[in-house]
C-alpha cells in the first residue's frame, strides 16, 4: 500500500505475479517495477488531494524537458546516418 491509501490495481498485481511465476522476470526486476508503480501512484494521490502544489507541475515540466532532449538526441543520431 502506498501513501494516501492507493495501492497497485489488482490487474497490475496479478499480471506482474503471472510474469514472475512464468519466470519471465527476475525477482529483482519485479521489485523495481512494483516500486516504480507505487511511486507513480503516490504522485497521483498527491495530485488528487492537492498537497503537491507546484511540485507536481515542476515534476511534469522536468519530465517533458527530458523527453524532448531524448527525442532530439535520437533524431540527431538518426539524421547523421
């Protein structure tokens, strides 16, 4: 369970458990995926309660800038070919 009472959806948990049981993902990878998912849910919970304020907006802006920089680097690399 994460902050604000949000937890992974049953579908997410079931699918991740299924992948783990099938041996497609190592336990370390499963734990990283769970942690990332719970972190995302925490940010959603913060936004829904209005406690994140400018923090959430800043996080989104930084993420958009990183994605734009990654996209530019990929496009530059592909245009060099």
